[in-house]
C-alpha cells in the first residue's frame, strides 16, 4: 500500500526556508556550529542556547534557530562573507552585532537586536549587492551609533532592502546617533547610487540624533514607513535623486519630532502624511559649494555645509504642524531653485505656513492649499482656505472641504493609503474624495518584527 502525503503537510515537515527535503545539520555547541557552516549549501538548525560568534564564508548557507529567538550571541560580530546566506531567528544581546561584508543576496531576518554594540547591523563592501535586512526587532538601544549602517568608507553596497523591521527606543544622544544611515563619508560617496530601499518599517521613539534617517548617498528610496514619537527627522543630508514617498510621520506630542528635510539635487517627495508640532517640511537653506558643481559632481574643495536644493519635486503631501512651521522653503546664501511644489496641503495652526517663498528661484506652484494665521505666501498656485480637517478611522487628519478635488492634474497616481488619485485630485496626502479601499495604513507592531 502506498501512503500519499499531501504537499502542504510535507512542506510543514521541512525546516522553513529550505528549498528541499535534504536533511539539515543540527548544532548544539560552538564546535558543531563552526563545523556545520563550512560547506556550501548547508542547512544548519541551531538548538536553544548561547553561542560564540561565527563567520560564514561558504555560499548558500541557511543558518536558523530551531526555536525563533531561542538561540543567540552575546559578544562579538557574526559576519557573512559568503553569498546567498540567510541567518534567521537569533538574538543579539550583550555586546553582539551582525555584519554582511562583500556578500551578494544574503539576509538577516526575524532576529532580535538588544545589545550594547555601537551598530546593530552593518552592510559593508564594494561587492555587496541585493542583500536584505527584514522582519527584525531592534531596540532598546542606549549607546551612540546606528541601528543599521549601510556602507563603510569608501564603499557603499548597492540595492540593499530594509523592510518590515521594528526599530524602537533609541536613547537621546548627540550627532552620530541616526537610527538608519546610508553612506556618510562625504564626496564622492554622496553621489554614489546606492539604490537602498527602506520600506514598511515601524520606527518608534528614535531620538539618538536630530536625524532618524540620514541619506548621504544617491538614488535611495524611503517608502511606506511609519515614524512615531521620534526626536528627529527624515533627512536627505547629501546626494542626488533620492525618493521619500508614501510615509506616515507622527510627532505624537513630542515637540522635537520633526518631519522631512532635504538638501541637494533632484529629490522627489510625494504623498507623505506628516503631522508634527514644528517643522513638518524644510528645504534647507543652501550653502555655497566650492566650484558650484552640477548635480552629481563633487565640489572642487572641502565642503561640510548644507547644499542648495535644486530641482526638487514636492507633490501631494500633507504637512501639518500644530505649533510651528508647516513648510519652510529655506533661503540662505543659495535659496532653492527650480522647485516644483504642487497639490500639497499645509496646515500650520500655531505659526508660519510657508516661509520665504519669495526667495525660491524659478519655482513651479500649483494646487496647494495653505491654512494658517500667518500663511507667509500668496499668489498663483496657493489657495488660502480652511480644509476643515477631521480625524478619520486611521487617526489621519483629512480634509472635508476646500481641498477636495482642488488639486491640479499631472502629479502623482496614488495617495498615502495606496489608492488611485482622482482627476482632478484632492490636495494633500489623503484622497478624501475616494471611496476605494486603502491598500496601506499606518503600521503597528503586529505588522513588523520577528513574529509578523
């Protein structure tokens, strides 16, 4: 008699993440673990306990804790230099951390980082490409340093995906405590196209620096993330052609929690919902760059300032500030130039709505709504009216009048909830006139981390 086993049951008998029914090696000691990871294509299941740090040099290794978060490391650095390696389900406590070093297609997933290491996860190497950091929990963290650092002078890996992580409780610090950073070694690294993607991450109480995220390279994307109660901002500090799209930012009553700030060239800021007390959006005042180089070209001499904003596209956002600036176009020695600012809702109840608008060189304005006792701007492209904001079921402030169908066509296809824009669209991040079901929403703990 032949016993037929349903495919679903057969799959459940295999170690999750393995490609076949080939037996996995079990490791229950430091010696066994070190020996098991030497062979290419190895599948290693690690029993509960604490282990000495290892370096995985072989390719296509899957290292997995038998019980998620049951095995872990308390000191040193777990390093991956082989490619196609997955490390899954471990704890990093004590002083332990993790590094992907010149690896291609490797991954750290469903792990917990709660240690005294300066940096929890490092992604390094000129050859590094298509690596992934996902479904991890990081925090609390009391020490100065980054939770995730991508790049080490002078090289930044390409196409890193950072997704579905829960980053929380980074203690207040000084400069250098950004939770997330890409690059950070000055020109020409600022203009290297790293193509990092941060998406669907939940960032809560990250106050280690004035920057929650610091982009110091080019062609990176920060999308569909939720930031809450974090004393800092999403900052494009340097670089070219970075994208910030479809994020939710809430100050949650924290005065030091700011929104989005940018410097330099060709950035795209679209469909973000930003609700702060002060500084929801800031185009930084520009400093002179030696040689006045074109986009993507390093300055001719040392430069540590904040570069002029050129050719930024800022559309379909809600910038809401209860006690300060909703949006500020900067000024300084080199004011923003060639700015496209359209279909944005700026509501600053306690102060300036849009500042220094007259200083912008060759702007394109259209379909913006500003509501403030001191709007700071008028003229074509700006409607000064009360949008009558109302808190919806997702805790977002959305307009009920004035902003509805008041935008101009041609900017953006989707709102912050992932719904199609109407024609003409509503002003702001939320397409309040739409009856479509949302595709996205502000993230909660159940959406991210090791057990999501």
